[in-house]
C-alpha cells in the first residue's frame, strides 16, 4: 500500500470518527442536567480521542510512515486535554499530575510498539511491566481523588484497556486485519464505558455543581 493510500484511509477513518462523536449527546439520560450532559459528552470525546489517536499512531508506526511522530504528538496533547478537564474539580496541580501520568502511559506504549515491531521480546516485557506499573499509579491517583472511583475498579478498566490495545498492536504487526479491526471495536466500546464511569463519579462527588 502506498503512503498516499494509507493517508486516504486515515482521513476516511477520522471523518467516520467525527460523525460518531457528533452523535454522542444522544447517549445521555433524558433527565440529566445540561451541566452533567456536557461533562458526559466531553469526557467521551476526550477518551475517544485517546484511542483514535493511539490507533492512528499504531497504524503509522507499524507501517514505518513518517506521520507516526505527528500522531504521537497529537496523542500527547490529548493527555493534556484530559488533565485540563479534571482541573476545574480537583485543581491545577491534580490536572498536571494526571497529565504527566497519562503522558507516561503514551510514551511507554510507543516503546512497546517499537519493541514488538522489532521482535525484541526482552524490551516488550520491560515496556509491558512499566505500562502496568503506570496503570497502577493512575488508578491510585484517581481513587485518591474521588471515592466513587475505587482503585480496584479503575485498575481493572485500565488493565483491560492495556490488554485490548496490546491485541490491536499485535494484530496490526502480524497483518491479521480482521482481528485488528475487531480489537479496535472492543477498545472503542470499552473506553466509552470508562469515560462514563469517570464523568459519573465527578457528578456524584460534586452534586451541587450539576
């Protein structure tokens, strides 16, 4: 496949994604307040961006395309967006802390994809260990900020996200295209559930603001 063909596929994918996210507001409860609906939809958009740009990075990196760095940069910006989204509730320092933890999540993922593509199993194992340690740190941070986010529950969601992303990257590297597509379907569904758990926890913790 030529680079122009890969670019066309990526643009089509992003266009389809934009249509899907535009319809997200219909998923909110009819009885939800405007503020809670806005938070719900905003959190879904942020975490959808997270998995979409992760996928575009994986596709570009595995193909050896120069656009991989641009995708990685955009993905890192998404982590800043997520940190900024919690700052109004937990403060600027907490937003920065979450941003830094999520950026570590992305940088380790980049290492993992590179190692897996090279077939370096020692590097893969090391990156996977660091990835799960980082997930534990994120779960610890979130559970400490909000009692409606129990650490075991948050960590289970994060570990599922890691497992599904690993399946996606592995299938892409091995050229198992049907498995690759199925993995992303599962990733997208799972991340929406995680986004809803996060926004729901904020609404429960700060009911007077919603």
